[in-house]
C-alpha cells in the first residue's frame, strides 16, 4: 500500500519530534519544511497528498487553487482556529480538518500563569534578584480572591479557566454567543462584562463578527485599571486601541500570548534585528505588558495530542471515513 505523503509547513523542532514519534504507528511519509505555506511556497507541496499547516500559514484562495492544481487532497490544520483558511474557496476541492481540543488545560493554565506573573510582578522580581537586588519597592500586587473576572468564550478552554478562577475565590461573569446550559456561571452582555470586571480573559475563536471586539469604544466602557488576558487570537483586540488605553492609564495591564500581526514575527528570533512593527515594539516596552509568542499550547501533552489527532484526521479522510474534525461551512 502506498504511503500517505504529507508536506509539513512552518516546522519547529518540537513539531518534528512529536510528529515523528507519533507517525511510527501511522507510517506516513512526511516532508518537513521550515517555511510557511504561502502562494510562493505552494510548489513545495507537489507530489504530496496532504499539507499540514499552523496558525500563521496563509491558506487563501490562491494557495487553495494552487494546492488543488497539484493534486493535494487535504489541508490538515494542527491547531483549533481556522481563521487563516478561506474555507469557502476550498469547498468542493480540498477537505479541511483541524484539532479542536489538543489540551485545553495547557492554554487555560498559561492564561493564569500570565495573569499571576503580571499581578504579582514575578517577571520584575526575577530580573531584580538575578542582579542581587532584593528590594520589594514597586512589586505590590493584589489578591485574586474576591475580584471579578469576565470570561469571553465558554468552550473547553474557557470552562477550565473558569474552574481555576473559582479555585482562587473569584467572582465570574461570562459572555458567549451560545451560552452553556450546564455551566454554573452568570452570563451577561458584553457591555455589562466590560463595565463590571477587574480582569477580562478571551477564550473564543476569531470570526468576522468579533474582529476587534475590544476597540476604543469597548475600552471606554471598562473599569479603570482593568487587566486584559488574550490567549485566543490577536485579532480580537485592536492593538492601537489597546496601546492608547494603556497610555491613558485606563488599562492596568495586558497579558498577551497572541498579536493581530503576529504572523510576521512570532516563532522567529529577531533579537539581533530592529523590530519593524512599531505597535508591537511599543507594547513590549510598556512595564505593564507581558507578551509571549503564541506558546500557550506548548506542553508535552498538547504536542502529543496534536500529532495524534492530526494524523488520525488525515487517515480517516483519505480512507473515506467520516471525520468529526472536518471544517465545513
């Protein structure tokens, strides 16, 4: 039987290690490419049945048409979000599959880690003590207990984040377009959530409807000193409005694992270069902003689940089986 051939784009060392280990039982032939999938790199997929892509690959109509022309049958996303894929353009040409839940614990726990680091000034204390500075000046934080947190999106990740917040004794408000009937939490409108919450954390997919849901108008409605946590998608927050809100002292802190223009920067080393995104550069220089480069998913458990689910998705589709993780419109 001929092996399934997979063109794997935007490869990192941890991707290769987890997929090679998992592939021992699937027996696929995987070509690993460092470059992202774009209209200029489509040719690399020639001779392959499948392309495996991540959050910053550009799967627009030109790319999809190019893939279809060279005989690719499946686009396998090794992530949950698919806002970077033109699903309509792929209809009738290629099957799209994704990994809807690789480790919701990994992402929810990272959101809490960012929040704790920011509130208790852990990053500042770490830098000080490395230089033998043991002063506590400027490191005062606040208790989580009794604070009100707003959770936007109550899917698997949002629910786990809520459970962790309950453990801290926090009051919780939630917003979701489709509220869960089995979740013991108070659902409110976005306006009420903006107005009443000390902390707001985002755990929802990016859609045309919620693009820049946090804009200048939304920030005006928020509490002075509000802390924003985003481990979901960068496009949920208008970066310019966020920066202005921080400068005006309206936003007390921002904890970001994603950024709306991250595709050009995240997952790369720019330490020896000038960062050409002025907004991102200014955000990073702010003392009350923490930025991690889309690493919330990065745990051993999550990587193993991503590889297992992705390769299973591919096997099911090519075998003509029904795949629960297929993306449809």
